[in-house]
């Protein structure tokens, strides 16, 4: 598989995504963890970063392909979709393509997904306004033209209907319209034919899971969650989870195991602090 993410260092003055909570170097570290987590389960994966010509990606330790273009920081989410569209259009689809945010960890193998017949896989959640999250999707190479046509249609809808939401969540509304399925029916119909393209709807609770923004939410290994998405303020949980659970699980190096043990002890202490604070808050409100 090819894992493709988008990142451009536009700076705080550039009108960036309102959920940005990290500095540039921290985002690069997150991308590195994301790619490394994917390699745990798919060792032959290829890594690609869609960016601009100026962004420094020297902090990445995983071999990757850089694809540079122009990025308008005032409409960052739309710029991401446009960069993805351009890259998808020119891809030879020698392998399936996974498009994902930089604040994601792959926590399990995606192979079970490919036992199903589909062209595009999206993740849904019980949210009437934004039922499809744009942070993780798969374009299969079963019939590349179908995947390309679907993505072109998605971007066209984005430009036509939600260009005024180009800085945030317009992509999710466009995906909703592109699928054309009422949010309430998504759990009942996980495979949908969209103009000849077979769209597989995967539940966010497994394939795009965002833990609560508490250290106790990651105090244990979330083995049943295949994809972890540390959105918004949850980005602070990404590195602790990586150190405590994911990296030690896939390395026998003694210092990695020791660092994992230290991180798990730290998480246990933070969880205890959170529980005490929660108990005090409940006492005050009683």
C-alpha cells in the first residue's frame, strides 16, 4: 500500500486549520510516527508527503516521496483535497492508496478490509452534520478509474458547494454529498454503488477511532482499534500511546521495552490524577 499525507508549514499567521495544536517540528514528528506505525503492519508500504516547496521535512526518518505544489494557507483543507486530487489523477495505482491525516497511528493490519470487494473505503460516524470523516480513506487499485472518478467528483462538489468552508470540514460535507446516503442508514448499508464506484463504509469506532482527550483513555493497549485518530487537542496523546504501546509491541530492543515501561508508569500516574480530579468535581456538583 501507499500511504499519502498532506502537510505544509504555513505558520500561525497564515490562517491555518483551527484545530492545529502543534508546531511544525511536532507535526513532522507525528508524520514520522504515522509512517512508522504503518510499516509495522505493512512492511512494504510506500510513504508520500504532499506539501509545498518550502516545508522542511528533514525530520522524517522513513524513506518517502515528496510531492510539492503551491499551497494557499487561507484554505488549507481545500488545498489538501486539491493536492490529493492532482496526485490521484497521475497515480498509476500500482498499489492501493491510503490518504490520511498526519495525526493518525495505524494500530492494526488493514488486510481484512481488502478481503471485501470495493473501490473506495470511507469511515462514517453517527454525526448528522458531518457523518464521514475525511481524515482516513482508501482508494483501491481494483479498478483505478473508478477510484479516480469518485475522487474527482468529491472535489468538484467541494468546490461547487462548500468553498466557503475551505479552511475546515468542507471536505466532510462534500464526502457526505458524494456518497448520497442518509447518515441514519449508513450502519445498515456498508457497501454502496455510487455511479458505478463501490464505496465501502467503515465504522469510525474501529477504523478512525478518536479516544477521549484523557490520558486514562490510552492507559491500555487499544488492540481492537485498527486506526487511531488523535484529532484536535487529542494530539497530545499520540506520542505517549506510541511510546507506551505501539513501539514496544513491535520491537525487542531492551531500551525500547524500558522506555515503554516508563511511559506506561507515567500514564498510570496521570490516569490516577485525572480520576481524583473527576471525583472532586463530582463531589462539588453533588
